[in-house]
C-alpha cells in the first residue's frame, strides 16, 4: 500500500505544485489503484510516475470545486487509449455524474470500458469486500465536501514455522493445511491442530483522506486511529480567521485533528500557492509543535504504508 501525491496545491496550478489529486496504490493488495480527486493536468502528472491509468479501478471525488475535478474528463478519455478496458467506478457528490457525462458527450468522447457512478447523498459505508471497506462523512466547506475512510481487513496470523520445527513436524503439504487452521494426522499418529501454530492476526491499515474543510468533529471521527491522515493545510497558524472565512483549515488545526484522533502520520496537502521555499518548512514546523509526526506533502511524494513497520517516505 502506497500513496503518491500527484497534486498538492490549492485553487490554481502553480509551477511548484499542481492542483489536488493523489493515488492510493493497492497493487499488492488488489492489483489496482484508487484515485482521490482529479484536478487539472492530473494525467500529465501521472506521466512522471510509474502509475498506469489502466490500473485505476475507483475514483473518489471529495467535492465539486474545479481544482478537484477539471482533470477528470481528460483522464477518463486518455485511459481508453492506454489499454484500459476494465470498469471504473466514480464516487462523489451529487452532480459528478452529470458533470462527467456532459463533458464526454459534448466532446464526442466514447469510452471503451464501463463507467459507473455512486453519487453520495448520505454518510456511511460506501463499499466493502474481502480486502477493504470504505466509508464517508460530510465535512464543513460551504458546499458538500466528503471525507473518506479506508479500512483494510485484518490479515490472518502467520504460520509459526519455528514452533513447528520444535515439535519435529516435517515440512511439506502439511504446512499448507496447518496454515488454513486445519487439524491433520501425522504419519507417527500425532493429531496436530493448525490453530495452535498460527500467530495473532495483523491489524489492517487505516487511511483517511479528507476533502477541503474547516476544523470539525467529523474530521476527527473519520481519522480515528488512522495509520495515515491526509488533511488540507491551506493556511498558516496566524491566518485562522481567514481559514474559517474561506472554509479551510490551518496547518495547526489539521495537526490538532491528528493529535486528538490518535493518528500515526499526518500528511498535509492543498497548500496555498503563496507559500514557497522556506515558508513551506515553517508551515511544517508550526504543525509539528502540535503533532510531531507531520510532513508537508509535495508533488510526486511517495509514502509507503507497510504492515506494522515504520512508514517510509520517499522524496
């Protein structure tokens, strides 16, 4: 499981930051990629990464502001010419279906793959299968803005090979049966219960990705005990009133959400284009005063989220 940031700025594209989009890469878990928001030129950003558009299975839109959706019709169109023939499901606020279908119709774009929509009109569970469940909640942004909580199912415990060797249990096909928790009869007459040789289940990871929002309790609810929280940090701490007036958050408010929600790692995105150079480092330091394990995201930052290991950030 990895996160790749494709755009970390707000409002309009800048030389140093494109507008909002990130990819949750689930290649090991389900051989697919989930995209969250798709601002202008997202497909151009993808060209600078190893992401293959045909692997995009689901697209989650947080809200209908242009810096989060203007790249969507182009990406969907290009995917059809890049080997993408598997279905894509788009989740988002009411209106996302009309926006996409109208854009494709008026541009005479015909997709070679099925396109499905799940317009969100209420909070709760969106999706669940044998690997993940995704739920959503409404944030505070002046228009409908959605936060997404992705919870991985727990992983079964590993077969304790060393323990099996201590009991002189021979390797071979029997290991596979024991790993499934079955009871097997050995050639020497011993009856072995596989459940006695399986370690504790590994807790699944939790990733919370929030749309634009000012500080609110729903953010805390969605972020509770998250392995990684992606939260906007449009303004610095001294601009709290401006953040509130424009329905955004300061980096300090985002850090407080992470602290109160028992998050492991906070990644701040959606930065105002006004912040450049050393100002970015100052924003990070402001947030770290409240929540130490904070990083300011930048375009093409890649964050690896392994099971029960130290989180790794590249770039």
